C-alpha cells in the first residue's frame, strides 16, 4: 500500500539554495523589478533565507521561480534536490545526522 500526501499550492515549502539557485533567484528578481513601474521598485524585495539558510516560500512561488531550472542536466537550484514542507526537516538536511555543518 502506498501512503499519499496532499500538498496545496499555497503550502509553504522550505529549501536551501545552491549557488546556482541563488543566482537564479537574483536574475528572476532583477527581471521582475525591470518589468514593473519605477515607483513600485523599492517595494519589491528579494526573499532572504532565515538564519539557518532556509528559504521559506509558497510551493507555487518556488515553482514559478525555480521550476524552469528543475530539468535534467541543469544545475539544480536546491541543495540535495530537496524541497521540504516542514522547516525542521529543512534544518536537519544539513547533514545526514541532523547536526549543523
């Protein structure tokens, strides 16, 4: 028997960005800022990881920004190719035993 999990597109997902993922985020943000009215640009900020290096955003936002990079042969944007739906799991992903690197 297979256990299934339901994920809503508005659920928060947690990732650690690779250098390629960080660059993709910066490029996406630059394109976004260039596409909006100059008066609105100061209000558009790049999401920042928390103190543990974990970026928390909605599932649909992560796929909007990083989905195109999730193809075979590209530099994957998330450490270990992992996307978590609980922050504790994202923190524990740093090392196999859950301890900080």
